[in-house]
C-alpha cells in the first residue's frame, strides 16, 4: 500500500510539473506572437513588404498578367476590383494548410469577386485548397507560378496582397489577418 501511495504521489507531481511547463510554453508563445506582430507593424510603417515575402512593396504597381479561374473567368490586373485580396498558396506549404480554415472563414464573409486564390500545383495536389476555397474565392491553379506570381513579385508561400482598383499594392502580408481587410469574420 505505501508503494501505491508513493507511485500515485509521484504521478501527481509529474502531472503538475507538466501542467506548469505547458502553461509556461503557452505564455512564451503569446509573447512571441506579440513581438512578431510589432515587427510587422514596424515594417509596415517603413512602407516596405514584410522581409522576404515579395519583391514589390506597398504603393508599387503589380505587373501585367492574365489568368483563367477554374470557373473560366478571366483575371487581369485591370479587372481586379478596388480592395481585392490576392492570396498565393501552395499544396506543400505547412503555413498555407495551417491558415486554410482562417482564410476560408474570412473569405466566406466577403464578396467572392474580391478574393483571388492563386494555387501552386508544381509541388503537390492542390485539391484540398481548391475544395476549401472554390466556394468563397476565385481560384486560379498554376502549374508554374510564372504569370501571376511574377506580376506580384512573389517570393514565398503563403503571401497575401491587397490591391487598389488601379493595380497598386495596398498591403503585403504573410497572414490574412494582418491585411487591413483581413480581420476574422
């Protein structure tokens, strides 16, 4: 019986220690998120894109491009409406998959014509992305991100752009929620 009490006590202490460590990690992650948000805000105040996301920055003109959505509609720089959001996602991108529920939820509360999802199909099957985004966005699947990706100066996935009616970049972010229009629905 004393052995059983000792084992149960030890197990209780280990559980308590694990709980304290877990709470410490969660607290540290929240601090890290606040620091990253502050960094993105500082970069935005300087007028440039978040480091490494794109070669084009706020205020720059998107290059010419022409693409066809899965619905057969044409999308060009001139056809993008004021405030349109263009999201570049890839099938093998962990950050893209992690943000997919947030992106789909946000886009569901928007006008579908305002959202363009450009999906890279070179490194995997984009079917999961297509299924999630087709009801809420205009979806373009490219075998090679040369046309639209180059026009936007894309460097990494995921990257989200907000564009003016004249084709100028209003914002470039690594998360949909950091765009001026990207607050959760």
